[in-house]
C-alpha cells in the first residue's frame, strides 16, 4: 500500500507561485508553468499542481467537482452519491495527454453540478454548506475516492510529478485563467501520492503551502468541533479548512483571519496602541487554536483574489511583485522575473505580513 502523510518523514522544501490579473484579463497556462518550472530544484517529482480561476465561464453558475478515483468501484459509488444529491449538467473525463514521467494515474473526472432543490430544502443549508458537507462525506466515507476541487468557475489539476510535467499532462497550455497558482512539492511527511499533491481546495478556496505546521493536531481537533473531517492527514488540508471556517462561516474580516492564524508576538502586541492591542488580544484568546506554528509560506486563491503569507519569523521564503494590474508571488524572485522581467515593484514581505490582492471590481465595492 502506498504510504501517506505521517507514515514516513522526508525533511525538505517546496516551490510556490501565483499570478493574478486584477481586471480578470485571462492568462495562458504556459505562464504559470514557466514560473514554477524555474524552481525545478525545489521539487523532487513527488507532487505538483495548479489552481486556475475563470476557466469554466460556460458553467460559471455550477459547482465544478474534480475527482480522483483509485478504482472503478469507487467511481460507481461516488457517481451514485453525486446523482442522488446533485443535478448534473455535464460530466466527463478531464482531458490529459501522455507524459512519460506521469504514471499510475487514477481515474480523473469532473462534474458540473447544482444541489438538488428538494435536497437543499430538506437540509436547511445554504448551497455552499451543502456542497462542503457532501465533499466531507465523499472524502471520509468512500474508500478510493478524493474530491480534488469543488468551486465555481475554477479547478485544481494535480498529480505525482514535477509541476511542469503535471501542467503538460493536464494540457494547461489550452486553458486561460485570471488567477493561477502552482506548487512543486518536496514532501515533508510522505513520499507523495496523487491526492496529497497541492493545491488543496474546498469550494473556490485553494491553498498551496511550503513548510510544515507543527500545530497540526491542535488545529485539526479544533476544526473537527465545527464539523470538518480531516481525513487526508496533511497540514495543508487543515490550512484550507481553517480559512474556510474563519472567512466563510465566521465571516471574519481578512485582517482578523491573518491575526488569528499568524498573530504578532506578545511583545509586539504590547507595543501597539491601546485599541489595536485589545483587538489583537481578543482574537488571540478567542481563536488561540487557529494559530499556525511552524515554518510556512502559503498562497491562498479564491474567486476574488489571492492572499500570500509566511510564518511570523519568515522561516520560508516569499517574494511579491506588481506591474500594472498584474500581481505575482513566488518562493523566489527569479520565478517572477522569468514571466515579468521589469516589475514596477518587487519586495520580500516581512514575517507574518500578508500580501492581499483583490479584483478591481471587489476593491471598488
């Protein structure tokens, strides 16, 4: 049986990259592949992946469910579940091409769906929460099945392999998106498996991560109190669910979410003005179990923009740049300059200092 997170330890690092256009100008997938491929040596071929936003305009009001199945029995069981809970507008295999280095692929399918109205009414839930609960059910109850992504007008494409080969495998040169994120994995606690590659996603939220969250067990147990099922046993899954909980369910403003997950040290808090000090102290007390300990840099994608963040003492690298309506983030400056040779501004954010880039239409509301 293939070993997974927690069964073997391989200390190492990863590569992350993101490109966004604030006016929703579509960007060819070749650009993000070029960026992540420059950091080839930060990966080892055990995981690579991409998240893309704006790729399904013809189905933009439907949830795009990307699935991995390890065997036909899992596919049949999950498709029965999907048809029982959703109206399926279109279903089919995700297009791929043969790449010699990409092997042992699972069955890879996608479904464009809407919750069945009578099921939704019976549940008493809103659409997003209904979909989340279905995703949790599939991942925890159907052996050999894994929900890769479940958002609207977006999708995650990942595999065991170097990211540039993963991009070739999924034919990402034929896709255009206004936000791309990419990850090259050098697994910390696993030799790599298709479901364990990044990004991890829930609804339109996707997370790529370089580092290791030493607070995983505390974070996981806290999340499970709110109904999340961390069945994949990886710290990146926890980060994804944490953002979903704080942003979507608790409706915290972004600044409060960052303060909960990567708060200032107590010595820094004591130097703040009284009003801000009280606010940050309250967040730390109420959301103490949301604090992420350990070295990390992460990029969060969602339909309205991207957020990049690293740990409070910057144990993992992160660089950001802007040029016009384009925003770039990556583990290395060279990965930005290969797709934007002369940025208007380029900088390395301080530890715990977020880079938040929103669409112009969102900024103006």
